[in-house]
C-alpha cells in the first residue's frame, strides 16, 4: 500500500510503525475470510482491509476521527485471525492499537460512552473493586429488564452466580517445588481472573510445583495493561505494564527467573509485546527481558515433560482462544498436553473464529458478541463433549454463560490428571465426570 506520510509525521515512533505496517498490505483480502465481524456484518469496513483504509486516511491526514471511523474500529475484536491468515505479514495488532490510542486522544465520544469506558478502566484491572462491582451486579440483576442500555445489561449478565472467596495463593510469596527443582518461575496472577475464578491460579501453582518448579508471585505485579490498552488508554496501560516490568525485573536480578508463566492468554499476548510497547522508554531493556521470558503455561508444561496418563474416558472439546492461537501462535501445545494426560480431545468447526469475548468487547459490543457466542457454542456442543477446556478466562466466562456443559481451564484438567483435585466446576455436573473422580 502506498503511503504519503511527511517526514515530520514519521518522526513519531507510533506513526512510523503504522507506516511500515500499512506499506506491507497488498489489498489481497485474505483477511476478510477469517474476520468474525466481516462474517457477521458483511461490511467491507468491518473487515481488517476496510479498517486499514480507514486508519490510513485518519493518520495520514491527521484527521479528527469521525463517528463512522470510530464505529468500525470499535467493532474490531482484536482477535488477530487476520494476522494468522495474512500472506504479507501485516502486523495488524500494532496498527489497530495505535489507531485506538489516536482515537482516544482526538475523538470526543458521547458522554455516556466516555463514562462507561472510564468505569471499566477503573474497575476491571483492580480485583478488589471488581469484586465489589460483581456483588453489585448480582444485587441489581433482578432489575435487569428495567435497564435500557444493552451494554449495562451485559455487565449484569457477566457476574457469576457465586463470587469465589479471595485465594491467599495470589498474594506475593514463593512456593517450593514438590520434587527436585527444575525451574524458578514467576506466575502472573492477573486482575479480573482473581475475582472471577481463583481455581485457575491455584491449579497452576499445584501443577507447576508437582513438576519441579519454584513458583513466585512477585510483589508489585498485577494487571498486564491489556484491558486499558485495547481501549486506547495508553497512560493507564503503560502504568500497569511498568509495575509488572519492575516487579519481575527485581526477581530476575535477585534469585533469577527461568520463565514468567501466564495462564490467561489475553495477558500473555500483551506481556510478550512489552518490548515493542516500551521501545522508546527508559524501561526498554527491562521490558525486552520480561517479554523474552513471558510464556503461556502450556509452553512451560511442554518443557517439563508432563507424565503420560491412562485413558480417562472423558471427551474434552478444546476451545482455542484467539489470543493464544493468533496472538501467540500457540496452536498445538494445549491439545498435546490434554491428550498426553489421558483425555480424548475434539475441536469444533471453525475453531479459528472468535467466541466474542475479546476482553471488554462482550460488554461494549454485546449484540455482535452475542452472535459470535451463539455460533461458537453451537459448534462446541455439536461435538457432544463431557467438558469444554480453554486457556483464557474471558472465553471461559463467555462460553460458560450459554451452555450447560462444564467449562474449565486447561490447567485444571492437567492438575486433576496428575494428582490434583477434581476441578470444582465439574463437581456434581456430569455423571461421566463423577465416575472418574477416583
């Protein structure tokens, strides 16, 4: 794609990076075939190619974003399926992130949109606040029908029926390995996950310790910054990321780290991109070190030689989170691990397509998100699984809200298969699961 940025414009690192990405695009349209919003809406401007044209025009002409441009960019899930499909290597993620930051800076949203986005940015990344919000949502749920805004109704629907108690395992501390030490790793405990489902981190810690890891929860680490980053709130996202970089650098320079383990794939995609995010910052070196050590939990488990398990007689439908299969290009590890542990693994049709969760997308774009959820659940249920497994809390909440099949994190099943407890989500749900408790 031909671009006409001025030298002055290209002096800005974000614009210079956008220029590189735009020039790589050859208008081929392969991306439209795998774009969920294009499939749902059928509008060229709701495809990656269409959004690229809008972003180019906006940035090149230094235009104040108009409602049309903002609407189509807001509808992007950032599922990154387009990056997997693109034969030209267009790094759409960096482009759309820069466009969102530009919009946040230059576009005056309607007051109710600003208020909603401000509220999400001030609640979701903070587990304590999020817990209070979930409690409020439970109390308000009986009055759901009186709320006119679909986005607010979606927020009420998000609250789980049972809010788990705080897990003390998420506090800063170190867990010794149960066998001979093989690795020292930091576990990213996250933010929203600590309020929505504490079983995931607990299972991860048990599993890693059983396989020879010393597991550290670093003091000062918290939200990765993804939630605010994808809303274009760069100052907030960089502040969150900087805290993590400093916390993990202290561990690296202290007793050392072999990996930073992340069990929420949306966070993993962002942490692995810290080197790019902080390239022009004094923290650049530390950010690059942290990004290089960041690994999805499935990557670490592949290095630790998970023991072979006997056939457990349980069929697991594996849902591939977009941030894992497209953002990090990790496609086989979770399935390999589940099979090794003794589970029968099946995949739904169109497994490359998003479930519609996408961070805050299901809250901000509930209608499109709902259509994607319905399609994803239909393809998963068609496989008649006993359990659905995923590697991202957002996907788990999204899919779990529309199916009666238990939805668990991959590490919960692997923990159970190697001596851990039955995942609480499975307890009392399915006779086939009950038979295998022992």
